[in-house]
């Protein structure tokens, strides 16, 4: 056993996890993480499984097993059971850039094109240095949002 993050549950933690898995009232992910921790527990040598065995038995990716172990060791039981909060990226377009995008979309399309495409709009916004980078999907979502707020 040459793992960097070794799970060693206390008797109370083990009992809490067993109750959680038996009650079936928690979310699927939380129950799966509880099962992973119970099988990864090195203090219970009769129930200890390898990451590969856990991954196969509970149909989760081996990285999930490793990540649950890591969060348990570094952050504790609650963090290992709960979903990691998603990081929020800053918006690609602020209000001013959105206004430029809408004005651009309402303008005449480039000479060699019959109409603006999402990709063309994204490229032109970057060329005009309103933004550093912009995906066509962000353009689509922004125009859709603006269209729905008008109608």
C-alpha cells in the first residue's frame, strides 16, 4: 500500500458512513463516496479494497476513488462526502462588451459574407480588442439572452 492519501476512519466515522449507506436517504454521489471511504479504510483490514476493486465495484472512475481519499485526508469527512463546489469563472463579456457585440451583430456583415455568423462575431470582437478571447458559444448565449429579454 503505497498511497499518498491513506484513509483511516475512526469507529464513529465508520458507523456514520454505514448508517448513511443503509438509510439510502442521501444523494447517490454521497452514498457512493461513503462506500468508497468504507472500502478504502486501512484500519479495517478485513474490509479494505484496492482502488481498482472499489472502482470496479461501484462503477466509478479510479480518479474518483483517489479524489475522495484525498479530500477525506486533507479536508475531512464532510468534504469527502459532499460535492466539490464548482468554481465560477468571470464573465467573458461585461455590459459594455455586450453592447458592442449587439451593435456589431446589427451592423452590415463583412463584404465576403452574406450575414454574420457566431464565429465571425467572436473573431471580430477580438480583432476590435473589445475582449482578449471569445467563443462562438458565448456569442450565441449572449445574443439569445438579449433576444429573449426584448420579446
